[in-house]
C-alpha cells in the first residue's frame, strides 16, 4: 500500500537509461551464452576436420586443395611415402609392427586396469575402511595432472627401481620395455575405469544385493550372480575408455618405452621429425576413426540400462 501510494503521488523515479543499459547487457549475455559453445567447439573440431579433409587431398600441401584422392591411404599399405616428386620408401612392416605393439600394450593395460579399477570402485562405493577419503582424492590425480608430469615421474620411478635392482644383483640389468609401458598405462587407466564403474554402482539399487543375501547367497555369489551382471555395461565402458586412452597415448609411452617397443603414436612422431608427409593425415584419420568408435561404444554402454 505504501509503495502504491508513493507511485500514485509520483514520488518514485526510475532511471530509464539504466534500465535500457541493463536490458542491453542481458541481451548481449544471452547472445554470448549461445555463441560461446559454438566458438569452443569450432576451435576443438576445426583442426580435426581440416586433417580429415586434407587426408583426401590430391596435392601434398596441407593448405591448398588440389582435388580428391585416396592415394595417401594406398601409400600406407604399399611401402610408399610421398616426398616431393619422388617416392621415398618406408616400411609398412614397421608401421604394422608398431600397431601390434600398441595393441599388446593397450590390451594388457586394459585387462589389468579393468580388474583393479572394478575392485577399487566396489571398495569405495560399498566398503568402509580407514583412508577411504584419501584414496578417493588420490584416485583423481592421474586424471587432472599433466601427462608430461606423469611420464617424467614414472620414468624417474623406474630409474630408481632399476638402479636398486642392479645394486642388489649386478648381473641383472633391467631396462625399459613393454613391462614399464604397461605399468605406466595401468597407473593412469585405473582411475578412468574406477570412475566409470563407480558411477554405475551409484545408480544401482543396493536392495538387489540385500535380497540375494537374505535368500542365502554369500558375498561372492551375490557379486557374480547380481552385482556383476548389473555393472557389466559400466565395466565394459570403462575398459573401452581405458583401451582408447592407452592406444592413443604418446607422452607417457615416450618417456617409458625402450628398444623394440615403438607404438603407433611414437611411429607417427618419428615420421614428423623431418617434415609432414601427407600420409600422416591418412594415418591420423584412421586412428581418429578407431578412437571415435571406441569412445562412442563406451558412452553407449555407460548409458545402457541407466534409466532402469
């Protein structure tokens, strides 16, 4: 009533200029909220789209389109690497060997990290033990710290271990190889598997497990008959995510690899030391397609049955 009385007597004064400025700020803010994701996704995806497009470019230039061709993909499997007007030979066998090495490392690291990550997720979600909060916090370190920090720290860790083993047994000379790469990949893959499986466990109704125990099943049988089938999509999703990250990893692998353990990312890096051949675009496109399929499968598995 008092406000109405003041308004009726004309004692309230509105700053029309301030109101107009406020409305303009709001309109600009709405436009910015709509435009910001477009800019972000453009800078994220534009380089990838350029790489894919120029993998079909008839010319060797990565800036001038000269027509459509599939010869760069053919060169990959024909032991031919374009070099100006001449053709330089490179070994397709070495490339396929690096692919085999990548698969050995990725499959081994994924298998180990999936088993450990699933157990850690079950412990964090269902268990109660001292140090649980500390383990929960440490779990996210491999996800947030830079890869180069992980690579250097793991290389120093293996160096200390190798020196200690050499002092204890002078005849033993341990060196970096598949073992060090797999351990390094497991070190960061476990976190990804644990996070995905734990998210699946948090959505699962614990009454199913309680019902199984009420019906006489012990914890082991409850896990295999009830818990595991329900979290299996999450376990597979975490495994696919870990496999994808391990397959594409370069930095950690570079610092912990040895002689004869060249993976595909390191092989591609070796081709880039002198110049950027157009075949690199083709190889990178194939790696991108494989990674997209694996990540997409992981996302589908994570969402499978989530609404039930």
